[in-house]
């Protein structure tokens, strides 16, 4: 069977709704029984690890308009008073968390996401940065990253970010074809994207990432070819190539997407395979995880070859922190052996801050089984390799006894050439990387109890 036909047959067999595994256990498992009191206990436990660095995520939800494909928590506004009121409360949230962490003063990473962080002007960007620096010190070589939207980002903003110490930038590109952008409610020219990239390189940012999405309405082999040509010409250091997740039951605005223009599954898969082929063969990129790519000299590419890549809600990283704190509407923390997510509505989050209540909506304290399975899924998603001894060291039993059902299910994956099972390890093959989410699902203790359909996007 030709390779393309074989891959299409495998997708037909394995493609199903499933988690992206930015966390384990996944967000639908978390409970509103975990609230402010549980969050306070978790953060106080975390303070005992004084020698370990923290990572911080700050959610800046504001956008001028909503893109139809977007699955982020955003606030559409042009009102300056709304932004200022948000920052005032955000500073209070940061102050109160810092009070509970008197011994944790080192930061290994900072990420500002959104929304559109560059919705903030230069003075606001600097005030937020100074607030963080009031409480914490950056480690040498810390990753300090931000998401930017080229149509609303100025050179002055980029100069401010470089001066403050940001060293990594991620651009939402999605697609560069004009008709596709029109269909998804976006207006971002190649020239705007190239201009921001040029400024980043002139200002000395260490790494620039483009986000692309395949499976958007209007995308064809021809339009995708145009986007890839431009991307290869611009040559960002890193790329994330995501599958469009159509989940209108979670994000009702996606109902406005022209579904009659959505690519058929076979076409959609072809877009992914063509992106992977061209990025690696023509661009010289190395595949990172299952939907990310990096130039060979990028730190992330080196980490993959050495099997020291890690993953969190902030994305892939080579500098893991055992705890990270999220601030702002809907922000997620992983702290003191727990996950916690902030309230997702701006008015509810604001009300909690005004009442001096941690704005936690839900969370989960990880069990010992959760921690073991989290390690397994993270290693597979990041390094496509699992050393059974590492798992056995924390699980206290032979791997086969810890996961008898997964071991049995892996036989089918091995027969299809997606994994290689050894007595002491598990390796995901090149073709198997397309199905990493499916492989991770074998180790998910909660998934059989959950209705994946209606909760998750398709795995491929």
C-alpha cells in the first residue's frame, strides 16, 4: 500500500475525539469543589520548595475583534478604562499570591498570553513587568515570552518588550491567504507579519514562533502552498501547526464559521502532511512533539534530540519549573501538586478580587496515580519515548503491572507500526507521532468514564 494511502487508512481507524493533553488530568475532570481554600493550601505547600524556580503565566484577554476560529478566553473592547481596571485588579492578584510565597523568589519562565497582550500600550506593558519584578527575580537564561498580533503591534511596543527583557515572541499567523483570513474574520497581511519579524530580529529576540492552523474554511492545497511558501521565506525559528478545533458547544461564535467551506477530512490531513514534509525537507526544520517544528540550532530542537523537552499549559519548554502560577481571567496554575483555574467571566473574576477572595473556579489535587500517568503522557508527548524504569521509580511496581490494559492495547498500535515496544521502553515511530494523542489516551484513567465526544476535538 502506498504511504499516503496507508496514513489515510490509519487516520480513518484512529481519528476520534480526544484530549490535547496540555495537562493530565485534563480540565473536564477538574471540579468546582476545589476552590479558594484548596488553592491557598496548595500555594503554601509550594512555598516550602524555596530552591526551585517558579514559572508565571499572565492572561491579557483583550482583543479589538474576535476571530471566528478562536478558542481562547477573550474580551472584545476598545475602552481604555476596561483595560486599566483589569490591570489594577491583576496587580492585586499578583501581590496577594506573592505574600503566600515568601520563600519562592526565582523565576525560570514568564509568559504573557491572550487575547492580545500587545493590546496594552507601552506604559501599561512596563507597569505590569515592574509589578512582577517587585516580587520575583529572573534566573539567568529564563524564558520570557509573549504573544503578539501583528496588525495592532508597533515598533515602539517591541522596543519596550526587548528593553524589559522579553526574549521570545509568538505570532498568531494561522493562514496567510487573503480569502481564508476573510472567512475566519481575520485581517493580517504578509507585510505586517514580516515587519514584526524583522523588528524582532533587529532587536535581538532569541526566538520567534509562528502559529499556523490547518482545517480552516477555504483552505485548499493551493492556498496552503502559498502560506507555506511565505513561511519558508520568512523562516521563523519555531512553528506550531495546529488542527482547527471546531467546538461550538464550548465557543458559540464558531457557529458563524462557513462550514460548507471547511476542508474534507482527507484534504485536511493532506494539509498537515504537506506542511510537515515541506518544513522538514525544504526548510530543514526538526519536528518537535507532534505539531511543532524548530530549526536545528534552536534550543528546543536540541532538547528533543537529548530527550529533555517538557510541556505545560504555557507550551513546550526546555526549562521546566515544578510550580507555575497563572494570573488573570481563566488563567491556570499548577502549584503544590494541584491544578487550579481562575474564573472565566470578567465580572466574576473582578468581583472575587474586589472581595479579596482567590478567583479560583475549579481545580484538582493530583493523586499518586495521577502523578504517575501524568509523567507517562508528558514523556510520550514531548520526547516520543518512555523509559519504564523512570515510571517504576515513582510507581513502585513493574510497568506491566501498573498498566496491564495499556500494554495489551499497545499491541495493536505496534502492529500498525506506530510504536516499538521493548522490555524496558516504549518508542513512538515517525508515523506514530500523528497519533500521539491516541497513544496518550491509553494511559488516561478518567477517559473511559468521560464522554469524549462533545468535550474534545478530533485527535488528528
